[in-house]
C-alpha cells in the first residue's frame, strides 16, 4: 500500500475482519441474507453497496459543516436514495435479469444500516478522502461476508458457481454426481442463509476470543 | 375474504423477518428483553399501518405510469416510477417525525413507551420494504394496502416477541462461548424460519392438488386408448382441450 499512509490503509483493512460490519457491528443484515442464494447476485449486491457507500460518504463528508444536525437523518436518506436510484437504473439498463432477481433489495440499500451507520459514525466527522476509504473498506467487509455466504449456498445448493457446473452435471450424472452426490436444495431456501451466517460468526469468534459476548 | 387471505399471508407466509429478512438490524439489536421488543414491535405495526396506505396513494396517483392522468389527458404518458425510492423514504421519514410529534402532544404515556423507538424506525428496512413490496406485488386497493401494512407489522411483531422470549430464557443455558450472543441468535432465527416455512402450503394447498391431478388423468387415458379405437378419438380431443 505505497499510495496510502498506514492510518488510511487501516480504514480499509480493519472492517474486513476485526471490525466487520456484519459479524461484529451487526449492521446491514437485512439485505445481506435474502439475495445470497447465488454468488453472482451477492457480488453485484456487494458492488452496488460499495458504490453507494463510498460516494455517499464523500457527499455527506463534503456537506458535513452545512447540514443542521436536527434534520440530518432526512438529508442522509435523500442522499442515499438519490444514489440508489442511479444504481438501480444502471442495473436495469445493463443487467436486467439480475435486477429482477434482486427485486426490491436494491431499493432496500437505502435503509441498509451500514450506510446510515457509517454516515453517522464517520462521514459526519471526517474529511472526504478518508470517508471515501472508510466507505470502500466497510463495503468490502460487507461484500466479503456476502460472497462467502453466496459461495457456500450456491455450491452446496445447486452445485454451480457463477452458473458454471463445477461439480458435474446432476442430470447426466457426471463428476461428483456419478458417486451418488446430491444437491442440498435446502441451502437455497432462506433459513439456511441465517444458519450459514451463524456458523461464520461462530468460526470467527472461536479464532478471536476477544470478540466473544457475555450473552 | 380477500382481506383475510392477504392478512394471514402477510403474517405467516411472507413473514417480514423469516421469509424476506426485513428489519433484521433492529430485530437483533432490540430483542434482548421482551418489554422493549413489545414496544418496538407495536411501533412498527403502527408506522406500517400508516405508511403503506399512504405510499399506495402516492404510487397510484403520482408515480405509476399514466398515474397523473387525473390532472388532464395530456399527462397520461408520464412515468415517474423511478422516483419511488426517494418519495417513499421521504414519506416515511416525515410520517415518523409527524407521528412522534403528535403522540408526544396527545398521549405522553404512549410516547414514553413508544417514543424512543420512533426515530429508529425511519431507517428500519421493514418499513421501506413494506412499501416496496406493496408496489412490486401490485396490491389493487387502498383497503388491501392497509390490511397488508397491518398484517406484515403483526408478523414482524410476532417474530421479535418470539426471539426476545427465547433470548431471555437462553441466558440460563450453556451455549458454546463463541456462539453466545449474535451467533446463537442467528441460528435460532434460522430454525424459527424453518418452522415458519411450514405455513407455506396454508393458502396455496388447493392449487397444488389441482396440478397433481393432471398427470393422473393422462395415465388413465393411455389405458383407454388400448381398448377401443373410437375412444381414442374422443380421448385425443379431450387431451387437446386439457392441454
């Protein structure tokens, strides 16, 4: 990281593991789970959130001395909503099928708690460049969890990754299926997203005991 | 009948928390005690019941393609639906603020129990999600929009009440240290969601039986075909019709 000072680099690397927005800060779970049945949708969702969070952080940071603190929530919501509309229109123009899969969850980026949380906690008190890095870092931490959950759900649920049949063809019985392997269709249903995420949190906390909660 | 069906569907089958994961943030953060969970749940029902019908009107008369036709025939071609995110969230934020002011003025006791949760609710995904699902499922009338709002609010209320009660009890059990708190809550929610999936066939059960009937009929038809040529013609006609 020659371009960034140590302090700035920490803004990006911290949220990836030790201060992950989903597993540690418990933010942005709403949209994180519903769209992770396919890896592709998770990646697109992660990129959309990254675009909105990084740009929104910059905008709020530029406006931070102008916004009256009493109406800041509404101002923040309007900024996010405008950015999300742009993302939604871009998705509809270039990836129509995918935007159908994501359906209302693109719109729900507006109320993604990560975004409001970072605006409140960081962008309102920091300069634009640092806010931008913070946005990228937190969105990457969020995206990391989304991609892990999406990876396991798609691999175990339908035996594909990004639509490629990595485990062989279930109908013609090639690859693993020749040995009698079956897809676990349950992984595609919504409850398994919660359980997979629970297991990720379990693994992370047993590696790093300082994160363990009392109850 | 329509209302009852939509009401139960939005509570159990399309439960906000278990089927679509809406409002998870506050669901996890405010579910440590039953009493606070009840307060937040009640506030969510109330706000959903107000904002979903309001946004329905907004969608129907301003945002939808051709919705502006009541202004005059020349406005018929306008389609403002790309503005719906910003309009919905603005409505929700102002409504929440308004409700807070009104409740504070007229019922201080209610304000004391609900008030602290109201600002939280403006950014609760369940509220915006309610409006967005209302739009994407094309709910046909204002009354149904109200039913949908109340129903999904009650569904959310039930979910947070249940998890809060479980979390109060689980304090006495010996959970593996790394799972304590967030981890076990996720897994319990997952198990509860599996339970809620069993409501899935409650309203669509009849439809699925009809689908099952078709192959049976065709199987019978095949046997008849062997017996008589005359029957074959009739059967052929019938199968065409059913197809």
